[in-house]
């Protein structure tokens, strides 16, 4: 599972050839969640409140890049790294 970005201890990843809807995976301190790229909402799992806020803020800033990486992963190609949240 390729890592797309890492910030504040949060790891953002995508699987190759993943099922719809377009989404990414976030992991933080033993918590895991799946987040919709289009809707920017949690599809499954959970994160602590502050980590959840940071992930959604980052995703909103990089929604287009996430969609591009989703397409790359669906074609079994390495996704592009996405700038971390500063």
C-alpha cells in the first residue's frame, strides 16, 4: 500500500486497484479510517478528533491531487507524493 503523505504522525495511504468509491486510508496512533475523496467524509473507522480535523483539512487542500493518485493506483501505478500539512 503506497504512502502518499505523512504529517503530524498521520500516515495517508492508497491501495492499488481499490474498490469504489474513490478514497484514501489514514492511520494515526493505532487508529485507522477510510475517507471519501469526493465527499471528504469518513466511510469507515475513526481517528481522534484532532487527527480527524487535520486529515479533512489536508484532504480539502489536496482533493485534486488525491483524485489523480486514485486514478494512478487503479491502474497499478505508483501515486505521486502529496505535500504534507504545514
